[in-house]
């Protein structure tokens, strides 16, 4: 059996009990380095990989083992589930996790049921039109679409908004920065962050 286990935003305190139970009962835990470093101490064998293909190769070659693939946030929100579903025909079970955007919206004390949720991780969404048509949009960023890059796009399109940038969410060095489009566009942020845009046009 392959378990796909969401481990939340990073701090082990936010890993749900079922995820911990699942990781304790498997033969092997496999994931990227940061994810493996985020889980509670365990005697279960841990394997660190660098690519999704490494994960696929391992679970395919070890079909007789119970394996937990760990993934940050919720594995069904722009996560590993889609890749596994498309490439693995064996039996799987998914354990949900708290996503980074859920964590940030709770820290901001803002409801998000009407927000657009998007990811810029290797994707090019119709960013400007989405921001214009939603009071709140939440974005997972990457190197090419950093918070400052997104704000430069907003600035170039004369879109006024309040911006919140969440960095190292749930960790001891967590930062949540609030500013205008003009203020944020000239700052430098980590590649991987969560951006909340409140459109005030």
C-alpha cells in the first residue's frame, strides 16, 4: 500500500494525528529533504529523494512494501497526488494535511470561502484577470513568479491592492509582511511563499 501523507505547513505541531499514525505503521517514509526534516522522530526508514521520478521509481520497485510518501501542505492542493494518479496504478490512500494557504488565512483571521486559490509553481495562470475578478486571491509562488514579480505585474496594470506575504510559515522564523503593491514590488522575498492579494479597485 502507498500512503500519500500531507504533513502541513512545516512545523510538526500542525501534522494531524492520523498522519503520524500512518508514518509509524509503514515500512518506509519517502519524500523531499525539507519534508523529511519536518516530521517527528521515528525509527521508520526514511529515504530522501530529489525528483518525483525518484519517488515513482522507488514505489514501483517496492510494490510489496507499505510506503508513506510525505508532502508538505495538503497533497491534493497543487501537490503530488495528480502525479501519482497519472503514473501509478497500485493501491493508494491519501491522508490530508493543513495547507500553507489555510494556515496563512487563519493567521490573518480572514475567511477564504470566496477566494481564488492558485499556484504559480511552474504555471502561468491568467493572473491579472483573476485578481481583477476576485476580492481576494491566494497564490503559491515560485522563482519566476515571486511576490515582487507578481506585484510588478499588478503595478504595471494599475491594480491597487493590499498584499500579504507569508514566509517560512509555522516555523520559528515565520514572517508575514503586509504592504501595498508599490511597497512589495521592490522588496526581495524567498522563491517559495504564499501571497494574499486583496483587490481594492
